[in-house]
């Protein structure tokens, strides 16, 4: 059976959900993530 695209079980996640959720901010009722936080989650550098 094929797995649906974009549908992951929590056990398939590489980055813990709690760590991702702690990086999400609400600005004017919109969920946003800072580029630096996103880069930190994926362990890459942010180019300026």
C-alpha cells in the first residue's frame, strides 16, 4: 500500500514536533517561522 504524500505519522518525523512548534510565532494572526530558526532545525546556515 502506498503512503499518501504529505501525510506523516508522528513516528516518521525526524525533528520532534515540540521543537518545531516552539519555533512558530503568531504575527497578525499568521503563523510564521524565522529563517534562522528554520535553518537551525535543519542544521544549515542562513545566507544573508
